[in-house]
C-alpha cells in the first residue's frame, strides 16, 4: 500500500512539473505562487488544462481581489531583470521587487474578474542572452451561489410575478434575458441595479414545478472538476384560476406613437365566451370604475383558428409588471389581458466611462482608447444597437434594461470619422459619439531654445542660463515627432510664450506675448494624416522679430525671461508652465573711480625708514571690477586700477613739502554694495612721484566716489 502511494505521489509530482513546463520554457521559472487573502496557489500543485492551455487557478471571493505574487526564476537561467507588462485585467499596486536574489514579488489588484477572459501575467525577462516574454495563464475560480426568494409561491393565470434571485456573485451569472417557457409557465431573468430578478407568468392552473439551469462566466470546482453550470433551481408553484377570463394577445409589445393612437394596429386575441364582435371595449389599468384609460379594443372578425381579429388603439403607457389590464364593457370588467405599451425606442443620454474614472455626460471618444458607453433612454431593451466604425467588445450589454444599456467599445487608432453613428438595426437613431483628437499637454521636451549656445531642450533647463557672449537672437524651435507615439497620443499643442526683457536692475525694458502658437504632431504620429493642420505653425520663432529692443543691443546683466504656457482653454486636463531666464553675463567691469585716501602710509624708495602717514589725498583711477562666478551681477570685494594720485592734496600749509602727483597702480578692497555712491575702501599699490622723481608704495584707507 505504501509503495502504491509513493508511486502515485511521484507521478503527480512529474505531472505538475510537466504542466508548469507547458506555461513556457522550463528554464525560466521554477514556480509561481499566488497568495490571496484566504489561500495560496502554486504552479507546482494548482494547475488545470482549459481550452488546451495549462493555467494556474486561484480561488477568489471578491471581484477586485488583491493578490501577492512570488516568481521563482530557474536556477539555471541567469535572470537580470523581471518586469510585469501592463494589462486591463489588473492594477500593479507595488513595483516588482527582487527579494535578495531568491524570488521576485509584487502585489496586484484584479479588475472585474467575473467579466475577464484569458487572464494572464505577461512577464518581460532580461538576461545576458537577450529579452524574452513569458506568459503565465491564470484561471480565476469562485464559488457562486444562487437562491430564489419566493415568499409566496402562488400565481394567478395571466399575472406576472417578480422575485429576486439572491447570489453572492450576481455579476458571474450567465443568463438569457428573453422569455422561456416550461410547463405552461413563462419565465425570464433580468438584471436591475446589480441584482437579478426572476419574472414568472403562468398560463394554466395547477401545481407547476419549474427547473431552471443557469451558467457562470467564471467556473467553480464540483467534485474535483471545473464546472460552468450552477445547480438546477427547482421551484414548485401553485397556479390559480383568474377570476376573469384572460385574453392573450399575439403580441406583447406596442410602441406608443401617433399611428397607434389614431390608426391603431391589428392584433389577435383568444376567442372567449361573451366576447362580442363589432364592439368597442375599453382597456383600463384598474377594475374600479373611472380608472385610467390605457387603450381600446374593437373586435372585428372571428377566425377559424379560434382567434379574433381586433383593432387596438393605445393612449397611455403600461408594462406587464404593473399588473393586469381590465377589458371593460359599459364600465364593467369582462376580461383581463396584459401587454406592454411602451415609448418609442429613444436614446436620450449617452455617458462615457474610462478606466479609473466616473461616468461623464459628454459623449466623446478618442482614437485608440477602450471605453464603457452607457445609453440611457426609453425602450432600449427592444432595440438592436450597433456603433458604426468601432469594435463592440461586449458579448452582451453589461446592463440590460428598458432604460439603460452598457457596452465596451474599442476605438480604432486610425479612425477617420468625426462622429460615430449609432444605429438601431439598419436605421440611424440620430445619436452619435463625437470623435475628438487628444488634447493633452505634453511635457516641454519637444521645445528647444537657442540663444547662442546651441539648441537646449526646454525640459532640461533648470535655473537661469548665464551667457557671456553677444546674444544675436533667441530662437525657439520645435520637434513635432516627439509629441505622439503609438499608445501615447497627446494631440496638437497650443502654446503661449510671454517674453520680458529686463534691465540690469530688473526694470522692464520690453515685453510681448506670442499667443498664436499651435504645434501639430509630426509625420511619425499614428494620427498625422487626420490632424487639421490649418493653424499649425511648426517653424522656428525668432524673439527679435517680436520685440522692439533687440537682444544684441542689451546692456550687461540684462535678462531675457521666456514663460511657456499651454493655453488652458484648449485642454480639459492639467496644463504645463515653465519660465526660462537668460542672463547676459559679464566677468569684469570697468569704471572711473574718484577716491580720497586718508592716512596713507607712503614709502618713497629714495628715503629711509618705513615711510610717513599722509593727510587727505585724491586719486582718479580707471578700475576693473570682477564678478563672482556663477552669481548674477554680484561683484568681488577687490578691484585693480591705474591712474593718478595727488598726495596731501588738501594740505595748503606753506611748509608742506609732501604734496606731490604720481602715477599709480592700486588694488582696492571695498564693501560689496554697488548701490552706494560713497564707500570706504582699503588701498594697496605703488607708482612714481613726478616731483620727488622716485618710485613709491602705499597702503591705507580712503573714501571712494562712484560716478
């Protein structure tokens, strides 16, 4: 017995390994583990063959189940990087992480598992040998229950009764919304606000046992096997005779329009005792006298098939779910009947929903996108709607009722129409979906600026641009091919450029706004041939052609400030804005400076000692100032100049022998406050005295006057 068990386990192991190998190349993964809130599932033991492919199955309880996934690469496969491709079936909640070289892990939240087909993980594997794509097929499995809530299992012939079908996963129930018949009882299943309802209509008295078999979109395990069918719903009904004879019409639905009100339509009714020919019967909603008038029936002719040809005129709306209609003669109810008098099929509102967003009232779609479209109106369940030029991905409408229908549509990337007509059969409904080009603000990496240092992408510029040469012009250029790509469309870009020319003290010298810029995506765009290019201006823009004070006439430390903005009225989403500042940089400055050194220590080369302190002198120097590197209009504290120095200029005493005039080279150390006209400085330098005819050097303080 133990030997048999060992053999069985060995065979099961190799079957499991073989099954996983069929997911892809066995050298890529050793195993994949998927952990839900309640259980864990692994490719080593939880695989099943569905439609010719082995899939990792997992049990879920919520339609948007959150799962943690671990992927164990094969030891022999030198995997460098593992990435998970995007999918409409799930959202990646955290990134794929290499867990210490043991395995890769990530967390996903699935979307609408009950409505998803061919769920899979698509992995992108990178190694030394190249890049490969590996799919791991998944099979979501869930336990679905369905119980009818029939508090009173009694029916009256001709009366429609509605009861709820209680399910833990109503979205997973597959059903036919049309009427079906079994044992003289008609039934149909309808969905309303996420709940399922069973409509019952009996045609004969007695005890009737109704057996209903429904299916599911997502399977469940029954006795170890996958099953897409639910247990049979068995319901015993007691059908009682109606107090009045039932006149069953050959049609159940009539659309209320002018023709039905005035001309009427022919119908066939069951031949009943006491039903008189050439008589007009009133059809009212209540048995009591004076009830609202719904229609009138004129009996014309008795036919050989035990039917009566009648003419029906209708004046008000009615649905069979509202109860019987009473056929009256002289205000006395003689018979009962039931049928629908409904509005004309009409689409009144169209709503559109995109992934992760709410329903929007604007019936607008964009090329290449997949959207949910909801039609709202009257008698919609009687229509056969199709959307001209777009793909309907829905097997059936998700919501199916007389006032609301939902569809999932895929818009072709190369759609050329501006509107998508909605047809009912072969007839236009008059409602359309408007096809618009994308209008999303693209990052500014398609804009370049050249002020003399070559083209620079606007998105790469951070902070002020310092330039120490003549700015002949500032040229703005565009790269339209960067705007659109397959899977990422942005559409035409509408820009405004505000140009400000500022002087050295930030005073405004000139300003202008360029607001007629429209950039069309280039020829590489999938939508290139469909864009209206009438207003596109993809050519370069010269700033000098827009301003009065040209850039080559600007003074030192002037600024050219360019502010790029998307025109907000052209976009429904967030727009971009960026300001670039170009500064006319200088490294040095030259000026004439008059100063009054006081208390200078002067050492003449033809005298002994350290020299003598003088009185108030006067210097006139041509000085070079130096700017701090990387700073805007910020001077270094030192200057170097050359000129003339008059020693002891203001000493007019008769015995003053120290007055003299010399040519000097001086270094000046001054406070860095360029706004002051008078500053206190320290001087160091030397030169030649003309009267003393000797070289000298000096050091000392003084007062400088800036002109």
